């Protein structure tokens, strides 16, 4: 299959375009301390390295909120690739590379809470008890709709930094953060001193974060797909993933933490859930 994909790629990408340098623009991080861009950019570089093309990865001039970045990508303006959690709407507007870049960990959520609420959360032993509390999420995130569809009353913020401010100011009870994000955020010097990572609970739902490109940019989509498939086959994808997230998984005490399982009605039917090697 991979050999066929490589042959197809060679038909699409001429020798001249391979020799040229691809300038690929991605969304600049929202803040100087936002570390969430590091791994996706490293993975982009790894995938492109597998294909042999010459390339430059360039951040946008200004930070872009997720929905704005996706809108500009759909309009083929300013940005060439965005990584985002998939849903049916995004796959209708954009071209996904259907390899979950975080192996589904985007759907494994642990809770940021205020220190004075830790005892309360320790006593929660049913999903019904958790549903009585209000989570905080981004207003345009698929996660917000997922939580709402499972019965949560969600408070939302239009800004990333506003999520943590809302939690510190008691405008919600907990902030679910994925295992790929939570520790970098917790270690940030900007985090309010009252916020802690709850040590024993979480929620889990099936979710995939993909690289997306413009609907008409099929050549770039093929480049990324072929490069990522090669990195999966030769073990370099797993090597990068483990290097980035082994410590985070250990800090989360995965052996003892309990995750309530909830549904994701937004998950497209084309999600490659049957490919076990792509998931944590």
C-alpha cells in the first residue's frame, strides 16, 4: 500500500517541484509560553523529511485562534496547514490527513481544578456526580459540543488564557485538559497559584487530531500522508511520540487514574479506529 502511495505521489509531484522549496505556513502559537505547537511542528518536519522534498516551515505573522486558522485555511489565505481535532463539519470544509497525530490522547482528559476543591473531586465516584459540576472549555472547540451532548453544562471562553482565568475566578468547577497539554500548562509560570491537576479522575472519549490542508491542496496532503505512513512503518513516529509524551503519561498516574467514558457524536465514520497502531 505504501509503495503504491509513493508511486502515486511521484506522478503528482514533478521532479522540478521536488527540487523546489516548499514554504509551508502554520499557525503561530497564541502566547510566547504556549508549547502546544512544538510537537506538531516536529511531526510535520519528520513527515516531510521522509519524502525527500525541500521545505521551510513558517509560523504565521500573528497568532491565530483555532477557528480563525481553520477559516483562513478553507479560504486558502495565509496558512497552509492546521492541526485540529476532527469532526464532520471540519472534514466537509477541509482535507484531513487521517492519521491521529496524538494517537487519540486528545480525548483523554484530566481536570484542572482549584486547590480548595480537591477534596470534593476525590469523593466523586459516578459520572452522574460529575455531571452536577460545570466544566470550562473554548467556545468553538468540538470538545464543548461533546461534553454538552453527554449532559454537561459547559461554561466557555473565547480566549485560551481566559480558560484559566475563569477557573481561578470560580466561573466554573473544572477545566478538562488533554494528557498532551495539561503538564506544560500546569508548569507554566503564568498559571494562577490556586490551580492544581486533580490526581485521580478523568474523562475519555474517542477523538482524533489531524493535520488539515485546503480542499484543493491534494499534493501537500499526499506528501504529508506518505511521509507520516513512512514514519509509522520505520518506527520514527512512535519514537517522536514516546520522546514527547512518556513523561506526561507517567505524571498522570495512568495505572491508578479512573476515566469516565463518554460518547463523541461528532466523530466522522471515516476515522481509522480499526488501525490499532495509530492509537494509544
